[in-house]
C-alpha cells in the first residue's frame, strides 16, 4: 500500500482544509483508536466485553494559530470513544515523545507542522515508547481511515433516507457508551526542563555567552529557562509567539538575524530551533552557519574518543555531505545511510544497536537520551563538548571538510514519479556517469510539502550550479512549477 496521507513526518496540510480540517481530524482520531484497540484488545467486541484496556493518548502542540481547533477536535473524538487524553500544552515535539513514555500513554500526538509557515499544521504520531510510527504502522492507520470514511458514507446515506421518508422510518439507533476523560498534566514543561538538564548532569554554562532563536515556536518557554538556569550569559530572540509569527523570518531556516546578534554581542555561539524544536542549526562566534553534518562529525568523534559511540557507527541520510563520510573514514568511524527522515535514522539505530545519528537539516538523535530529534538536547551536548575541549566552535567544526554543495527547492504542481520522466532519468544517468563517483546529484520530493529538491555535490562549485540549473529546466518543462 502506498501512503496517501502520511509524509515523511506525519500528516500535514493547510489548516482547516483537507486533511487538516475538523471532519478529517475526527476520522483520523477514530482510526487511531481503532488501530490501538486492535493492538491492545485483540479485535474483541468492544461493546460486550468489560475490563478492556483503557486507551490513553498524550497531546501536545506548537504555537501556530490553528492549534486549539485541532486539539479540541482530537480530544472530542478520542473522548467520545471512551478513551482518555492527557493534555501537555505547548512543548517541543521531543518533549512529547519523552512524556508519552514517562506517563505510560499508548500514543502521543504532536500538533505541529514543524518548520512550515503558520498557515500549515499537522499531526505527528509517537508510539508508547516515544518512537515515531513505522511506515507499516502508518499504512495500517490509513487503512483504518479508509474504513472510517466508508462507514461515514453509509451513515450519511441512512440519515438522508430517514429525512426523505418524512420521519416515518424508525429513528436510527446508536448505542450510548461511556465517555473518556481529559486531564491537563501541569508538570509537562517542568519535567522536560529537568530531564534535558540532566543529560549534561546540570553542567554549568557560565563560561559561555549564548544567543538562542526560539522561532516563536514550541521552545519559546522551556529553552530560555533551560539555558538560563545552567548559568549561561543568555540572549533570547523570537520567543513571543502570536500564532502567526512561528518560523517567520526566524528559526533554523532563517539565520540572518541570529548571525547579527551573535556578532554584535560577541557571543560564543548562536542556537536556532525550528517551530517544534526537534531540529537545530548553529552559528559560530564568527557568524558562520554550522549545520547537522558538522555537528554529527564533532559529536561522533567525541563519542568515539570517550568510548560511548555504540558499535563505532554514525547513522545519517542520503542528504548528508560526502565530506562527512570522508571525515568519519579518517577517524575509523563507520557510516550507514538511510532514506530522508529522522524516523528512518532511528529505525536503523534500533535495528543494529547504534546510539547516535541524525540529518543534515538539524535532526540530531542522541539515542541514549531521546527517541527522536531533539534540538535542545543536541545543543546541550554540543555545549558540553565546547566546554570540555575549551575551544571555539569555529575551530572544532574545521574537523569536517565539506564538498561544495548546491541545493535548489522548487514548488511543483504534482509529484510525478521521477523514474517515469524519461528526460529527467536520462539526464541524471548522464550526469552521474560524468561525475564518476567524485560527487553526486540527488533529486527527491519533500515528504511534507509539494516541493522537489535538487542537490548537487562536486569538488568544482561551478559544476554544481550547472547541474542543478539543467535539472531545474527539465522539471519546469516536464512537471511544472
């Protein structure tokens, strides 16, 4: 089954339109509960058997304006099926993952569209262990969604017939069941703050001047408290969310203002989170961007030096720079590549007992602490390394020598299969033959937006620009933007 609703990171769309409209959210909620009942209650007849497991769902959200509409609909639908909800409020996605497991919930639902603009929203699902759902699990939920949609069609037809028959038909019977309860867990922020600080044993950051950009998102409350309470000299920007300014010219995808703050205030480091704080990008003291590849190189080598890199391996995706592979090889560290998406990185880590991985985009996974990308914990781990080595980030990051890279993102009208576009396929084969292993070109669709990404790596920068330009022309002609 090919997934239609789920992308690489949950279900997303423009808020109040399909599939993030209240009717579909209700259907998705019912599908999730059906899926969980099938797991925990073994397909038993739920109406006739007592003492069944009571399903409990944790729900959290970021700051975008549509959060309450979606949250209210999720809660109403879940409660109507006699399942309980624990509201966690506005917290980062990794905090939800942590608390889903801590509070013994059967699933966690994060209401967020991550780095997308405020008009978008979505849901990310986590299992009882705080792990993102696998493709197989998502496919099963999609099957349940389709069943629910068909069921709703039949119910609508019955209601229409009832009206047409001028109320002469017997009133539709519906059995009244018990209703679930909703609880607000007031300690969510406190629990996550204490947990994050413990990952570096409450190490004092008093030697560092730090600037953080909260993207007017889910980290706006917890992040400043964490860094300030660890005694850092802290400057905080973009921590006044209004529902519409999340990710707007700020955060991990818009670094210009943070760079300015770092340079003007002689900061040791700038830290930029995205809207739900599961990814992070850094600015060194000289104003240069330090992305996920550089952080993974620094941290993997540190973990190896301290004998805590499990099975001597780093797990990342096909989007990581070729320079990362070469650097790791130099330090005799193994490297495993996965598809794009931090959940695929985590799946590989679990499969082969690795404890460190991530993505160039800033999803960094310290699996000894977190089950998903965690921007705050990643930042704390890097700060710990900077303090222990007593070096500037600009010096530490020299460890990674990157290949020149060009990345072009194009909005497309549709997502045609790349292998079924003859001219594009032929051009890619021609380019790869010309590159002959000394570089690469990757063309892939975003899993969360109607965007195609063209990435070229080559020792000669001008080649990158030429290749991406050639592919862009073909995409415009064959797909349309």
